[in-house]
């Protein structure tokens, strides 16, 4: 039986999983700190990438990138594995658990029976943790669930081998080694801020960062004249979904980054970061205003030009706010 595993409910599965693993091995770090050092904040609207026939809009970096950057900046050795054979993938977990190593798994949330049915959808990037096995069941500490739970051998194997846009092959990860000087976070914090600022401000691509926000605002106004009401609402509704429902949501990531800046201000003894933390919170509020206008539009029976214009203007306002924030942060 693995030693006592503390369950930590988190805002986001990827940051929550790595924070829980680090906590197990005696290094305590907050989820916002992990998110900031891992440079998780981002924005992209890529019109030619259309999952489910809808242009891709993202408010964070690609899945697994936060964990990858965090481990690199902190010097943590994380082992990642995939398996062609599902049985071998399950045997590997069992062996790690026998040696007191909790395991992070990448799963399809649709096949996790402990999620309420109304919250299940096909998403092949959900991070969860197993920390012990009892009989045919694995004990689970899912970062976004309130309490620990369990899952059967067959259900877990199915969730680990889901087909889709990115096919899962038993994707898993675990911590193999921690550096001795892990407690010193000053340099990783500064590097994390610089990486995020660069990606948000200095992108050549018109589809990402602050440029991507302004690009989306222009696209929304064009959609209004280009699409019929049903398709326009489908596109707008997808942006709201990415902002408010998927994972932590775009606005939620802004609030998380604001909390990171608060911690960074205390760690680095830079009071001006506290002001930027407040401004980032306001940016999150601004994205919530966009959600309000867009959701109101999606619920109307008739096309409402003023709501579309308000939605586009809200994004322009968000872009202006985040441009000012990251311009200041880039000078850290």
C-alpha cells in the first residue's frame, strides 16, 4: 500500500496533477505558481484548424506543455511513456504503485465513470492520478474532483486507449528525480514570466498572443455578415465554451495568472507586480464581459447587431489590457 496520498482539488487538471505529485514527494508549490513558471497562459485563434468543423480558439498553451516547461525550469526529471499494448500499460502502473510511485495518466474524460454523466465529453487530454490499487480497482486522486475516488481496471484501460484527434496509447508520467535546490524559485519565476510575455507580445503569427485577440475581434464582425444566424451562434458558442467550460476556462486562466503574480511579487520583492496582478484580474473580468454579451446573443431569437459589436469590442479591450500588462512584465 502506497504511503498516505494527500488529495488536492485544483482548478486545472494538468497543473493540479503535477502539484499533487510534487506535494507527495515533499515539495509544496501552489497551482498558480506551477501555472506561471510553466508559462501556461496564452491565446490563439487559428481559422484553418477546425476541430468539429469550428475554428480553434485556445486560451492556454498546448496540453502537456505546462508540465514540460515546469519540469525543465525546476530541474525535475519526469518519465513519460506510451505503450502499444494496453495490458503492458496497466502492468507498468501496477509495478510503479508497488514501489510507492503515484502515476499521472492522460485519459479521455468521457470514459471516466466517476464524472457525472452531464460533464462527460470526448477530450483526450485529461490528467488524473492513481496512487494505489485495491483488488481490481485503482484509487484515484483526480485534480478537479472534490474527493478521492476509484476506477475499475477495465474502465481505466478504456479511458487510456481512446481514439480521436490525438489517439491515446496509455500515455502516462511520473516523477523520477527532484533536484536538491528545488526550493529556490526566483530564477524559474522570472524565466516563466519572460517566456509568457514573449509568447504573448512578440509573435510573428497574426493568430496568436495579443495579435490573435485583435484578429478574432475582426473575424467576429465579419462572421456577422458572412454567416447565417445558426452558424454564427455555433461559432460564438464555441468561444464561450473555451472561455467558461473547458478545463479552467480562458477567463479562469487569467485569474490564476493574477494569483501567480501576487506570489511572484512577494517572492521577488517587487511591489509593482501586485498592481499587474490586479490588472490581470481585470483582464479576466473583461473576458467574462465578452462571455456575457456573446451568451446573450446566442440566446436571442433574432440576430442582435449590438451584442455582436459589444462582443468584438470586449475582445479589443481585453487585447489592450493584456498588451499593457505583458509589455511591463517583459521588462522584469
